[in-house]
C-alpha cells in the first residue's frame, strides 16, 4: 500500500469523527481517470459480534478474472453510529490493503461516497486517505431525493441532496431495484456510473463488490 496522503487517529468520540469527516471532505476531487482502468477492486466489510472481516477482491477488466484477493480479521474498533460507517470499517480495510499483491487502478466500495450528509462516505474516506480513485455503490439510499429511473437496465436518475447532485440512481438490471452510485475520489460520476454498469453483466450488484461480499461473509469465493 502506498503511503497515506492523509491520516488521523481512529479511536475518537463520534463528535471528533464528524469533525474529521468535515475537514477531509474538502479534499474530495471529482476528476477524470488518467486512463481506462485495467483492474478494479471490490471492498466489503462484515461485522459479527465484536469481530470485523474485510474482503478485497481485485478483478481484471473486462474479463472479471480474479487476480488477487485478501481477507483480514480484527476487532471492531468503533461503535455503530449512522453516518460514521467509515470509522467502523476503515481500521480493518487499511491493514488489509497491505496484503494486496496487485494494486488496483480503482476501488469500488459497498458503501456511499459523496452521497452522504457530510459528503464523506466510506468511498471518499478511502480515496482521500490513499489519494487514489475510488467510488461507492450502495444498495440503499442514505441521503438525497430522486425520481425512480425507468425499469430498463442502464436507466439512470440523478440523486439530489440540498439542491446539488451527489450521485446517480442506476438500474443495473431491468425491473430490479436500483443501486446508488457516488464518487469517492479522483473519478467522475459519469465514469463511476459507466464502470458500475460494465461490472454488472448478470446481477444487480456489480462483480467487484458482489465477490468481495461473498468473500467477507464466507471466507471463500
């Protein structure tokens, strides 16, 4: 794992965690990828009792061949507090990254990025700390309003919060509930949306996070 661009303590009170989010949110940048990604990593975290398990699966594009995978376990470091998911999961994600043999061109997290009340979901936290492209694909809405996109695959509606676009509501399968895509760092929403659809040839959940979720739950693909 490269040296962190930004760092901070993790054992903090919720009020301090919110202050950190607000500070680091100023570093989020929506900028185009330098080149089409050749690899993408799905990141998923499962919590069972007082233990947390992170899974990272790196896939080659466009074949979705698994080129690397990591499972990492640790103690839960932060209580469950709505809006502060990254403080619960990032302390288990960062050490897992040290075990990767293949560094991906972009990260896809099973979480929100900019589509967060303080514009700093887990995908932003990961991308900003690494200084690396990242975006989030979430299964449910955290903030914002939208009109349900048409029922066909590929249909998209903007996700708007307090008058500004924070993400996209994307139909990855026809007649199935959509997913919620938002940038984390160093990627545009259009690129994140395009990658989401490209990585979802069969299922609602894109392959990177679908496989990472399976690995985090079962310990095997």
